[in-house]
C-alpha cells in the first residue's frame, strides 16, 4: 500500500481547518491534493484526535500481521491434511 504524503497530524489539522469554516477547495489548492482525497481523509479521520489516529494505524498494522499469520497457518494445515490422506 502506498504511503500517504501527509501524516495523521497534518490530515487532522486540515479537517479541523475545514470544520472551522475554510472551504474544501481552498484547502485542497493550498495543500496540493484533490477534493476526493480530502473527503476520503475526512471520512477516515473525521472526529479523531492525533493519538486516536496513531492507535488506529498501529491496530491496522497488527491486524495485517495477524491475518498473514492465520493464512500461513491455514496453508500449513491444508498441506498436512493432503499428506495425511495420500497413500504411499
């Protein structure tokens, strides 16, 4: 997955500026991003603090690691079942 140009702190500060009354078009022009990207960030990080966003990132990383471990375990289990059913 591509890393964002903006940190969580920058994204949340942009959202707070928008909530304070700055238009989305002005924010996007000033920061160099599209309005679609801004609204995607707002949907993901809206209502969060910086510490909440950092916790979210660590939880997403942990979730990805656990999913990989589960996939490896399921693959090993399937391989062992195949070996057990074969007749030599």
